[in-house]
C-alpha cells in the first residue's frame, strides 16, 4: 500500500484533505490516525483568522457548498499547541496547508514552519474561492502563480505541493507553470464556485453569497482535470474531488494520481478516510494488485492503441 511522492513516503495513498480534518489531532478519538497515509491541516495564516460570517455551509444535491473563509488559529498556535501532540502518530505524515493574503505572508508562514519538527511537506493554497484577497487571486493569474511558487520554493525546506483551482480557463496551464516554477507536486482540484438560494426568503443561502462546491457532484470534472494534468507534468499529482468509495480512489489513481485526498466524505462519515484505506486494500487484494502504486497512470484506452 506504500506510495511515494516528492520524497515523501506514505504508508498508503489515502490523505485527509485540508479544511475537513481540523489539525488532525481533533480526530484522534474517532479515527486511528496511524491507519491513514497523511492528513493536510486547515489552511494556516500568519495571524489567526475568524473566517466568514455564518451561515457558511449548505448541503446540495450530491455535495455541499462552503464559505468558511479559512478560519484558523494561526501558524504560531499550531506550532505551539497542535504539532507537539501529533508526535504520538509518527507513521502518519503531516502536510501543512499554507495561506496568505500576499506573497510575503506565505513566505513568513513557511519560514515559521521550517524550524518546526514533525512536518512532511507544505501545501500552498492558491485556490480558495472564499476569501477576497490571496488564495484564488494567485491561482488564477499565471504571472502571480509563477512568482509565488518560485519564492516559496526558495524559502521552503520541505517539499512544496501547490493546490490548484479548477476555476480557471486551463488548469493544465497553471499546473505547468507551477511545475516550472519549482513545485514538487500538484494537488487538485479545490472546490468549484457555486451558489444556492433560499426561495422562501429570496436570498442567498450562504452569507458570502457564493461558496465552494465539493462532493460527488464534482467528481467527473475533477477526474478529467487530474487525468489531463497528470499527462502534462512530470511531477506527482494528488487527486481529489468527490471521493467516497475505494473505487473512486482507484479511478483517480488510474487517471494519474499518485495519492488521493478525501474531504467532503468526512462530513457524512468522520471515519471515511480509515474506511477508504481498508476498502482500497481489499480492492487491490481482490483484483490481484500487488502494489497500489502500480495503479497510477494505469488507465487503458484500447481504441487509441
């Protein structure tokens, strides 16, 4: 079940996605953290952020909209209060999601994290659609993305994963730019910008008006983007978007993902990531797959040969 990307070895390819798994330690009484390959923390900023005003989550058909707005405790409190507790789980890799309003903010967070122990990699969040500055501002501008990734790569002492937005004209183009600028891996996709309206009140259901759509509803689009991107860059791709079952995870790996991130499923089933590890291992056993890593880029299109 072992997979490896950007110098990081995971016990299995199931990763809990940022924003859906707290800072990891909050789930220790629910999930056996050492059963999953890794988890990504909530996006961390230089200073604590309160996030958007509620209501900020609404269920939709086959998914959910959220506009949390990157609420977080700030990098200093994470290092002082959360990270030391995670030493109890040395087998599980900790990937820290990094956010900033401007380039200097991103770099300052990374610099603080560089001196902390117990972190495997950084995930550069350039794709959050629920804040008015930073986030998707970088992910949708080729020049800004290139500059940020290049600066972050120089600063980072650990592998740098760039989390891309699907809300662009060409996610493949942005992936290529990130790769050329020094990214060690790509994670995609983040949420799609969506909206819901309360017809009785005749007003948006979410205070932010729009939010990020996630869940099974986006899976076919996310899968296509992972497939196109994995064919276009030479660095690993971490796939996500509506993964609920082991078969979903297999699809993403066949499309080119080295590992997968699971997010929205954890809202419906807090043990989803642990369940998926068991399910994926069972699927491999029943299909005579000796190494799960062999699934990556394993898609066959016989009519094109």
